[in-house]
C-alpha cells in the first residue's frame, strides 16, 4: 500500500496570501498585466512554472519561498506571536504594531465564503441531476 502525500496546491497558497493581503483577483491581474480569469486559473492550478511564480510573488510582495512554504497555521502563529518577537534587541511595542484586522475573523470570513461556495456547487449538482432525470423520464 502506497503512502503518497498529496502534492502542494500552489494556487491555493497564492489565493490565501492574496486574500490575507486584502487584494482582489482584479488587482493582482492588473499588477501582472493580465485579466481576472487568468488569476482564477492560476489559483486553481496545483503547479505553476517557476517564472510565473516569481512574477506572482513579486506582485504579492512576498518571496517565492514564502508562497511555497505558506500555511494557514503558520500565518496564525505569526500573528499570535508578533508581540513576542524581538526586533533589534528590544521587545516590540504592542501598541505600535497592532494588526488592522483580527486574523481569526479573516479566517472565519474565508470559511464562510468557502461554505457558501460549497453550497452553490452542491445546488448546481442537484439541479444538474434533476435536469438529467427529467431528460431520462422523457424517453
């Protein structure tokens, strides 16, 4: 029995970083000189060639490695630990480095959006089945 791990879905990572940067697909498309549909295709791709990935990383203001190594868990840990980090030998002032949004709220927004998308996809499949059953019953 094989224990192959699922490949890293680089498009999802790009999508999450874009969302965390509060950037719409249209804005990323404009930065890359393309259209929203092309960004959607990138975000739905499991793999992306290195040159395109470098362009996307630059447009998002991150490194290629940041995209490849991104995880939601790491992002949450980053925000949870930001006040514990030392910068040039002194503790970060909590008031000077506050997030303009709550990362957990942002995560819940994404969960809600995913739930709505799943419900729309499920309804589309139900409609499709109903339509096919109608066609079968006509014969």
